[in-house]
C-alpha cells in the first residue's frame, strides 16, 4: 500500500510528529507535560491509522486511549505527583549506568530493526505484488466504498462495517474474553485502590493488622463491620 | 482541493516522476511511503518507549512509555492490515481486530497499574522507582 | 450298647463346660450346678455299666477282644503324621493316630471305678462345698477332670493316654489350688504339677521310644508286635527296658512313688472331695493303669520289673512309717495312699498285674470312703483337722463313724472285707513270684508295711472317734481355733486367707450352720461375738444326708467289693480257682496280661490246667520244681511248699501270716491309743531320732529344696551373670567399638571433608557473592533492562546467520 500525493505528505507530518512527541514524552521533566506529549503522540498515530485505511481503529484510539486511558493517567498524576513540582528539581533519570546501558541497547535494537525491515521488505514485496495499488484508488477491489460523505470530498469507507462483522462473528470468543478481562480489571482496580478505612469497614483486614493500625489511627476502631 | 492549487509549483517539483538514479529512488521512496516506512516509524516509537521504561524514575512516566510501546505495536498491526487489504489477502482485517484487543488490554492494564501505583503511593509515599527497592539484598 | 462308650467321657465334659462357661454368668444356683454335674456323671456311669455289661455279659459279648469305637465309626483321624522311620531307620511305617476309645477288660474296670466312685464323690461334694463362692468353678474343674481321666483310661493309643495324663495333671493343679488366695494351696498345686511334669517327661520319652520302635501308637498294634520281641533278662538292657523305664518314671510322678511322692501330702491343701477323687481313687491310679496296660513291655524287661517291685516296696514302707506320727487326719490318709500305691506297684513288679488292679479297685472303695469320712469329720468339727483336738466323735457322728469303721477294717486287711482279698493276694504273689528275684524281700517289706498300716489306721480311729472328747478340753488352742479367735480380735472375718490355716477350709458364713444337731447349740455358737480369747470349742455335728449317703454306698462296696477277687486259696469252698466266672477279676483281666511262658496273652478262665500249665501263671504253683531255687533265686513260697508239700496249706500259711500281721498292728494301735494313752509319748521319747525322722517326713522336702531347687536357682543365677556380663559384654563391646570407630570417622569427616567443602564453598562465596549480590538491586528497571537484553539476545540468536552475513557485508563494504 503505497501512499502518494497529499497522503504521503500527511504521512510524513504525522509520523514525525509522533516520533517527536514520543521523544518528548520520555524526556519531559514534568509528568503532566509527559502526559500531554503522549496524547499528541497518540493522536498522530491515530492519523497514521487513518492513512492505513483503519478508520475505526483510529476512532477507537482517540476515544479509548486518549479519552480514557490518558485521562486516567492525568488523574493519577494529580493524585500522586503534584508535590514533585513544588519541591523543585528532582532527578528524572536513573543513575548514569542504567541510562547508558539502556541507550546502548536501544540503539542496537533500532539498528537491528531497521536492518531487518530493509532486508525483509524485498521478500515481502515478492510475496504480495499487488500491494502497489494505491490506497486512494477507488477501483481497487478492497477499497469498496460507500456513499459520499457529508462534505462530498470522499466516500465513506466500509472499514467499520467489516470490523464489526468480523468481530462479532469470527472473533466473538476473544471479544467475550476481553469483556471479562475488563470486568476483572474494574474489580481489581477498585480493590487495589481502597484505603485502610474502606477495607476495615468492609471487614477485609486481618485482625492482627487491624490491631496494629488501630494503634496508629484510633478512628478505625470506631468502624463497625458492615458484614457479619 | 481547489484552494491547494496555489501550491502546485512545489507540488510539481515534489511530485514529478523519478529517474532511475539513487537519489531519484530515494526521492521516490520518500514521496511514496509504503509499508516499510510504517514499520520504521513503529520501530522508532517502540525504541523510544523502551528507553523511557528503562531510564525514567517517575513511575507514571514509565507507564506512559509502556503505552508508547503498545501503540507502536498497534501501528505495526494496522500497517500490515492496510497493506494486506491492498494486496487482496483474505485475512487482511486480522490486524485491525488484533489492534482492538490490544487497546482493550492496554486500557485494562493501565487501570490496574495505576491502581497499584496509588496503593504503592499510599504505603511508601513516593513515586520514584529507585526508592522502591525492598528486594535489594 | 458298647457302641456308645464315646459318650462316657463327653458327658462330664459337657457338664463341666456348661458349669464353667455359664455357671457364673447366668448365676446358676448351687442346686442347678450340682444337678448338672452329678447328672452328667451319673449318666456316664449308667452308660458305662450298660456298655460293660453288654461287652462282657451280653448276648453278643465282645469280651475278651478289645472293642474300638473306630469299628463303628465313632472316632476321627487325629494326627495323620505320615511316614516315620522305625528301628533307627531300618524301615518306615505310616503313623496315623486316631482319636478312638477302646473298651477292653482293663479299661472297663477303670471306667466303672472312675464314674462310680466319682459319682459318690460328686454327690458328697454338693453337700461339702455348700456355701462356696466358687461352687460352679469346683464342679467345672471336677467335670473336666472326669473327662481327662476317662480319656486316659479309655484311649486306644498312647497319645490319648498322654492327653488324659496331662489333663488330669492340669485338673489336679486347678483343684488343689482351688483356694487360690491361700499361699499354702498355691504352693501345693504348683508342687504337684511340677513333680508330675518331671514324670511326664519320662513318659513322653517312652512314647517316642514306642513310636520309633513299633511305628505305631495304637495299643492293639504295639502289643501284637511287642509280643514277639526277645525277653530281656536281668542285666540285659534293651529297647523295651528303656521304654519301660520311661513309662515307670511317668508312673512314679503320677502315682507318687519314691522319689516323686512329695506332692501328694501337700495336695491335701485342696478340698476334701478333691483329695478323695483325685488323690485316692483315680488320678494316682493312672500310673497303675499305664503299667498294666503296657505289661507286655514290662514283662519283657526283668530288670524293670524288679525296679518296679523294689520301688513299690520302698515307697510302701517309707510312707507307712511317716504316717505313724502325723497329726493331720488328711495327711495320715495321704501317706496311707502313698503306701497303698506302693503295694500296687509291688504287685505289678512281681508279675501279678491283675492283683495290682484288684487292689486299685478295693483301695478306691475304702480310701475314697475314708477321705470322704474325714471330710465329714472336718466339716462336723468346723474345719478342725488336727486329730489331737478330736476324739470321741463316735456318738456325735454315727453315720460317719460306722462307715469309717468299715473302711478301717478293709484297709487293715481283715477278712472278709475288701482290703483283705487284694492285700493278701499281693503278698502271696510277692512270695511266690518266679518272674523276678528277691520276691521274699518284697514279701517281708510288704508284711511290715501292712503292720504299720494297721497300726496307724487304728491310731487314726482311736484319736478321732474313740476316747475322750479332747475338743472340749482345749478352749482356745490349736491353729484353727486360735485363728478363729484372733480373727474376732482383729476384726477380720473368720476363715480369712491371711490367717495361717490348718488345711482346706471352705468358706462358710461365720454363723452358718448345717445339720439338725446344731440348732440346739446355736445359742452357744451365737455367742461368738463376745470377743477376746475366751472362745468356746465347737460341738461337732453330723453331716447332711448328701454327705453321708455316698459314705454308706462306699462302705457297702468296701465291705463286699473284695468278693470280686476271691483267690484260689478258697478253692476248697468255691470249687474253682477263681470263682465267679467273668465276674472274678482275675478271669476278667487275664486276656490283657501277657504270659511270658507262652509268649501270648493269658487265656481266659485261667489256664490252670495243671499238666500243661506253664510256670509263672498267677495262682498256680506246680510242684514240678521242688527246689527252693526257682528260675530267679530264692523263692519263699517254694521253700515253704517244700516243707508242707501241700500248696493249699502253703497259701493258707501266708494268709494266716498276713491276718496275724494285721491283727498285730490293730492291737498295737489299740494298746497305744486306747488302753494306754501314755505309751505314745514314752516311746516317742525313747525313739526320739526315729520319731523326729518320721515326723519330719525324713526331711525329703528339705533335701529336695537344697539339692534341686536351690541348685537350680544357683545355676540360673550363674547363667544370668554369664549372659549379663559376658554375652552382653561382648555386645556392648561391639557397641563401644562402633562408637570409637564412628568418632574417628566423624573426626575425619568434620575436619578433613568438611574442611575441604568449607574452603571451597567459602572461596566460591567470597568470589561470587559480591557479584551475584550486586545483581539483586531491588530496582525494577534493572530487571527490565535485563529483560530487554535477553530479548535482544534471543532475537539475535534467531537471526544469527543473517547477522553474520550482514556484518560480513558491512565489513566488506567498509574495507
């Protein structure tokens, strides 16, 4: 799938933006800055998704990843990290040895990956020769499009339709499992984030530990267990 | 599209046909990015994420780097999906499907992980990972 | 009818089992227990009578051939032992020992004696043991004893006899030790059992000899084979002599002959019915039964016959001399039993086995009678057994007195009572025997013993029934009374086990009285409670009917029982050698006795025909040999006959001599104890050493204690010290050696091996520990870095070939 024209231009813009934002995510001093840079990186990647013809995934990325996960990140940063700024300069990187070793191995890794991609791509081209078709080519058999969109500049694609069909038919089991995974994650995160008071009132604290904690915080003793 | 016609000269320069020379090839490769560029971008994002995981002290930033890694993987999946769609492969949509699940898992993992961070913060009052070294000999 | 003799041992056993197993559990009343016991024995007696009648006198009489119950299937194969080697491996025989009963002339007599006299004693015991707590136990053991004794006498092979032998030994132990909470009784029962066992050892060896010589244990087969064995004359000792020796050792133990007689007097610690049944009538006669049963073997060994006769004679005189000085009524009777058993063995030793069995029979009658009479006396005297405190009981206990009187006359040998017939025949056989030498010596010793017997029995009568009533004169004397009195002082119950006892003493309630006479003096007896030593003597009373009725029955038998064996001396009246046909014991038993002259068993109806009569046949002394010297040394009868030239006169001379001996003994006894009561003490002083020897039973018990018991314990101690010092020392030495060795090895291990290991380990630890420790930073990102490195290595390994090619390419491009 070779991009060309404006699509190539947008590809390069968003690609560079993603990389740049990613770099700044890792190098930002402030955690909130890191989060915002990550958001921009994610949005750029979503644009790249659109360029690959995966509109639905791009939408999901924006909604879920940026709109859910990153907001959660920001909440947690506010909960735990607010004091860091006010204290002044803290080191954000680990000790020298760790950083050096990490960078060395990362460079090796990137070199390896680039080399692999470049040598492997020739073989890939041989395997799938018809991939030269343009994405925007509307005559391409895979690019069946629907009716025109609202502005009239392009047609609506069938990507969502196809994903929905596949997801609920061929990938329905993983879908259900994923939903259970999310349920477990919800329960788990609620449980993990309980305070001692909440745990004591739900009678989930070991009696010995409770005695210790009561010694420190007398209010706990006033709690009545909600369950018998 | 009409408004963009003013850029036509630059476009004409940029979008002209290439010759067989090395620079031309490179120009053609640059002007017509294909799957390999996607993969390279994904790899670079991955590397950046790994570097972030290994070097930052702040736990939250480490988690965000992990999200970067997952994103790079997603990019890989989707790039291949698009490529295979273009080449008419029967199972081309698998990449996008997988990307959906990766996003789901990433969301769940982020929730749990941040729950752990909060519990850790309540007990140790710190977010610097090098202060959480109870396993040290 | 004789088919059913197998019931005879079984019925007393069933009665014993019922009484023993259920008597206490279901709390049988004394009446029930007594009825079961007496009923079972009575039934056994009736069946025996019927069986013997049909065997010997019925229409299809089986006599004299032995009848075995296996002929009608009432038997079972007991020990199918397979092949045994015979005669030191010369040949093999198939040994199959069966459990079957044999009815033949000898066993029939014993069956009748055991069940008949036993019945009388059982009835007596129901009265005597009244009030006992262990009433059921007594009758259970007695029934078991009856079973064992009947198996002994009715068994058809040596092993059944041995089973019965041991069984009666066991029951003797159980019954002597009936009052098990009394030390005296416990000691006596143990002594009886152990002494018996010594004899049993000899018996067992004899049985082994029998089986290995004859290849079978069945009487009929053994004796059929033994008949044809060569005769072993004096001085020649062969296999049959060995067997006879073993058998006789067993008989010595069971029948209380010298030197194994020590248990019988002590056995008087058991209840009186036990003494009567076991130690007078039945168990002690088992030795006689055995010797008579195996008379074939004994008669083949002249040496053993002589030994038997000499031992019997020695025992007779030995025990008789002891009996003269004893004061306990039961002990006198016990020594009398030992002495009379000696007489029986004397008879067997001289070859007159039938007369020995005859004496068993008559002795059973009068000795059981006298024991039961003594029991009645003891009961009436409230358990006083010392004759010195009796006297003049004639008017208090008439039944007891008159029955005892009959027994006294019988044992002294007064004509026509039963004892005369048998004792006289014994002495005549001893004088006229041609089977062994020294017959005259046996006769002499026997006659002296008969004098002693008459003397001490008269003494017993005088001290117990005649004369003045000494029990009224000794207010608080004597062991029993003293014990009784002191019991009240100490507040103990009378008849307490802790008190020294004078003998067997059933457990009456202190105020319990039996019999009609005593009610009139109940007030006197009731005044026991006045405490202190002021303690009046008891007034004796007659025993209840359950006790004197058997006495009467036995007295009748003691009087007329002798007529079963009228000898040839009376042939001028009876016109027959042994009148009565099969009722005469000699005619009845002869087929069981082997005749050495003919080499076969004696024919029935006596083989008295003069011309062809062989020598050695009992009762006929042919005048063929007119010389004093018979085949075996000096023969007294022949000597006398040489003078009189009339065999009848010879016999009558000996009869007169024995009667005179009996009369002399009785007169002497009367003189010493009735007319001149001061004489005993004078003569006791004059013959003080003899008196002491007799009174102390010749110190045999003390000698055994010193020589046997203490030496055995010393040996045991020596062996123990050997074991504990030497054997254990060796074992402990090994242990010490092991410990030392282990210490050495431990040292090597600790210093050398461990040193090596420790050095190496320390070296490695010192080397690696900082390095490995450095890896445990606890720092998560270090671990993540390591993971990434690992991932890269994995990927690189996967693409190793490509990487190498690329590097070469780069290398080539650069260069």
